[in-house]
C-alpha cells in the first residue's frame, strides 16, 4: 500500500503534523506554498517513483518561473520535510534524494536617492498627522512594517527613552474554515473567520523581540500624540492597521510629495545603510534590527553607493 502513496497524501499528513508546532502565520505560508508550488507539479506522483531526475526537473521548472531565492529555499525545505516524514513511516522514494537550492542572485533592493530620502524625512518631521508619525518612527528605527503596525503606546518607555518590539501584525491564510472576517491573536481569541485573517502575534524570531533606543527629538514629538496604553501608535485607536494598508498609504504619500515610488521596506534598508555610513557599530545595528547575526545585517540590509566607496578609497591613501 505504501508504494501507491502519492505525494499529495504526504503533504496533507505533514501539514497536519506541523500545524500546532509553528505560528499560525508560518503555517499559513507553508500550506499556501504547498498548494501553489508543490501539489500542481508533484502532487500526483507516487512517492516510490520519485527520483533525483524528477526532483531536479521540478526545481528547474520553479527556477525558470523566476521565483525569489527565499521562495526557492522554502520550497526545498518543504519538499525535504514532507519526504523525510514519509521515510519515517516507511514510505521511501525510488532513491536517496539530493536536495539543493538552485543558485540565484539576490535581487538588488531599490533604495531612496539621497535627496528623496531627505525630502521625505523633512516632511515627516514637520507633519502633524499620526500616520506620518508612524513612518517617522520606521525611518528612524528600521523596524519592519508588521512591527510598526503592532506598536502600542504601552510599548514606549518614556523615562528610559526606548521602545519595546513585542508584536507584529500580518494577514495570513485562515487556519480555520469559512466564516466572517476577524482577528486571531496568540490567545486564540476570535473564531469563525474568512479565507484570510489579520494575525497579531510575536515578532519574526526570538531576536526580533527587542528594545530599541529612540532619538531625543522623536521622543519629544511622540509625546504630543500619546494615547491610552492599549491604542496603536499608527492609528491612535485600539484597532490596528495591517501592512498592506500601510504600504498603500505610503505609496499615496510618495505620489503626493512627488517622490519616486518605492517599497516601504526600503525604509529599513535606508536606516541600516545610514547607520554604517556614519561609522557606527555593526553589532549594535544588528541588535536594533532584530537579526540573529551581524552577517545577516551586512549581507542583506547594508548598501554602499559609489560616492561612499570613493570616499573610503581616498581615506585609504
């Protein structure tokens, strides 16, 4: 019977086995990836007939779709985990499989031009709108957009001049079936939700739960907007805003200010690059960004422009 087992059946068993071992947001990503990328190509394959040729062909087809490196990495992780679970139950492929991640060049992140960044910063500093305050916090601390959405006034330590990152907001695949829209929290508060749901949970990783020092001018500005502890900073109410809403409003703001369109995540990259340009400690930057290592910070979030490189060369003489 095990020789007739199809990969689609293993996928279902694997998803059930990890459902309560990971965060709901992570589980939602796993299931979506399985349904979108694995089942259409490999779902009908008998596990006992799966060999390296079939696996390599599958991965090559995925690579030809120009998926991101992170997506490819996740696909390999899922296929490997699913098939290894099968092996634990005696359901083995035709041969020992070689798992690999095709080499892909990480895409260049579009960054703000210096003048555009300065114009945006000046506007945010002078604005008296609460949404713009949120963007100013983001550009001055490098926090992720989901973390910005999750900030509440209770997270600000006024006497210490710091801000605690305790939660993040995201829209995820609903782990439950059918129903109305709602919010699922770590406490499991809401039930009967729709296909997707706004999820309020802990940050991305353990190191993402962190305390960030705030510049003095930002603390003084934030004091003017202070609300009850339970209110979200970005909205000024007890209702949070979700990342895609922030991205939409951010793009509208750029258009109104005649600033070239760019993804809001570029604020995080810009913060990291400015930090390094000023010669500040990279270890401190890594901790502020919530990374597990300095290498991640330097490889992904730090970008040097040609003028900066030329300045470094002149200082070497």
